[in-house]
C-alpha cells in the first residue's frame, strides 16, 4: 500500500491557553482556511492512500460524506468531505483538487461529525500500553461508551495444488467496545466482569440492572443501555 509524504494538515496556532478556556462556543472558520492553514505554518501532509486490486474495504464507509471538524482550540470547520479508514485508524478528507489526504496531527481534533457518526480521538489501553486512536462515540456523559471498528488485512496467496490464487483483501472483524470514565484512558470491555468493574462506585446497581433487564453485555445495544443507566444515576 503506497503512502506519499506531502504538506501537514494541522499544526494549528495555539492562541493562548487562558483565552481558549474563556471561549464558550466554537469559532467558525472558512473551509478553505482548513486546507490552507499549513501553507502558512509549514510541515507536511501525512498520507495519500491508494488501494489497488485489494478486495473488501478498509473504510467505515467507502464514500466521502460532508462533515464538520471541531478542534481542541475551539475552531469549527464546516463542509469538509470526510471518511474514516479503520485499518490505518486515519481520518481522511478530500482537498479542493480531489486528492485524498489523511490528517497528520489527529491529536488536535476534538471530534469529527459526518454521515451520522461522531468520531473522537482518545487515549486507550491496548495490552497494558496506552495508545491513541479514533472511536465512534455512542453514549456520552460522566462515562462514555465507545466503539472501535476493526478490519484485518490478508495478503494475496499464490496458487497451490487444487487451490486457486487469492487476491489481497480486507476482512471485517468484530468491533471492540470501550468505556471511558471522565478523563481516564478508555478501557476494553471483553466480558460482563469487565463491564461491572468499569463502574466501581455503583458496582451493585449495575450488576442488578444487567441481571434484571437481561442485558446482553457482548452487544453494542446492551452496553449502550448500561452506560445510559449509569449516567442517569446521581
């Protein structure tokens, strides 16, 4: 998969920490400013992506959808064509020339809203190590319920015996479910035990609610319901 290095999407100028905290709303900027901001600051775009002769799709949705990007500097950029590459964990956009780019500094993004999805960039626990990545935000409150879609990649195979050659392909895998409390690192929920452990302050209530309502804790809908219930508790 070829990746070409070009100019950086975002190294936004930070106006001043104190001033940013006083802002109550997002400052709406022109869309062209989103594309041109780095021409002033310098740097490099991260990637141009091509997928040739690969079956399947690495995207949440292959088509680009018009959306809005909100940054941690409280700036809002509207009417950006966006899509999410699950395999590379990249938020991609089309520039005015129709070129496909991926955002090189996703840590400045608070959220991206497009195609009825809300994508956030957060720290999470991965095998005991803290990483950062994009998540679909499903429920938000004192605790967040997050979904991290998964796509695998299978290399092409040569013909062997009675078996035909197979092209390289992307394979859809089961989503991973995460819960984030406050500003903590998001944690993976693999079982009912993990889910209950994510709510130490209301352990008994959560366990009782799951049992009483016969909630399937391995399903997205069930986890979302539990988080909504928890967020409703005082």
